[in-house]
């Protein structure tokens, strides 16, 4: 019965996908324009990601086709994918490449148990067909989540590094303001003092804003929205409020830099405490295992009848 239900579910899902592909639902003008705007933003983000990470776009043509089709199918459903897009922008991977990896991992996880079951059946080992099918569904879901978990972990690490760079950037801007420079000049000169990837992102955002005729703090705010870095958004809001008064800007940036350093120090102390607790638990487990190893022969000798 379980095999019949699963087979019916798979066949029904395939028929539904076939109907949606052959007879797509009608689209309204507003949704079509919103989709075009989303595709334009996505293409610009992908071009920027390829510029920052050229290896992320070197995919075979068939993988590019799969990723583009999967990405268009997901975006056509109306999903914003805000956190995922921010993580991809932080890592420097395009949405097409990510979707290609996800689809291939899901297909590989789905096919592997079926292949093993077919090999065992051909070898004469009796295997219930429901077991490989259930394992295929589970491994397919696990395979689809592995690329997302990897991107999320990498983005979290790079976001922490980016916050550390923002604190140093605030100190550099404050020193430039103390030297008599204006806010735009101080921001640009501070971003040119390092070639790290985070500072390059800030410098590119400031250069693009200058070419478009926008204020540098609005560019920092847009970069903060794109990468989901609250410190950049707070910095942009503070600069927009006190951009005309150099002394207030300098004091505000110095205070923000010191608060960010205190927060990073607290986070580092918390992580050190967690590591110490983990090491203590590991040591206790080793001690318990050693005691069991010592006591076990005596217990066996006492409990066994002579």
C-alpha cells in the first residue's frame, strides 16, 4: 500500500509539472513588470558576483541551462528569496549556479538509493521496493539542502569578517575627517587603504554611487540591504542625518567603531567560553570512558557465575 501511494504521488507530481510547463498560467501586466524588474536586478547582481568571483560562473553549458531554468521557475512563483540572495551576494555566487548545484544534488540523492536497490536486485538480494523509494525521497531532500547549508555557513563567516572590516573602516573615516576632509572624500580615501574583499566591496559601492550621482551614504545603505549587514545600514542612516557637520560625524563614527569593537570582543569571549565548555565535556567523556574501561573487568568477574 505504501508503494502504491508513493508511486501515485510521484506520478501526480510529474503530471502537474508537465501541465504547468505545457499550459502555463496567464500572467498579468503588473506581475510581468515586477518579474522584469526582478530579472534586471538579478542580472546586475549576477554580473557583479561574476566580477568578484570569476570562478563562480565557470559552469558547463548544460549546468547553466539547468540553473537558469530552475531559477526562473522559482522566481516566477513570486518568492523573494531575500536571505538567500543576500548570502549569495556575500559569497559571490550567482543564483543560477546555486540552483544548478541544488538540482544536481537533489537528483543525485534521489537516484543513488534507486541505483543501489537495482544493483542488489540484479545480484539476487531480495529488496523491498518501498525501502529504496523512501530512501530516495529522504536523500533527495537532504541533497537539496546541502548547498543551501554550505552557502549559509560561508555567508555567516564572511559576514562576521565584513563587520570587523566595517569597524576598521569607521576608524579610518574618523581619522580622515579629523584631518580636515569632507565626508565623501573621507569615505573614498578610507576605502582605498586596503585591498581586502570587504573593503573592495565598499569601494566599488562608493565608486558606483559617484558615477550615478548618488550620495555615498545611500550607496552604503544599499550595500547593507544587499548583504544584510545592519552596521552598514546604521552607518548610512547616521551619515544621512549629520553629514553636514564634520565634528558630529567624527564623534558618531568613533562611538560606533568603539561599540562595534566591544561587541566583537563580547562575541569572541562568548565563543571562547563555548569552546572551553566543549573541551570540558570532551574531557569528562574521556574520563568516564576510562573509568568504564577500568571497572568493566571487575564487574564481569563479579557478575559471571563460577
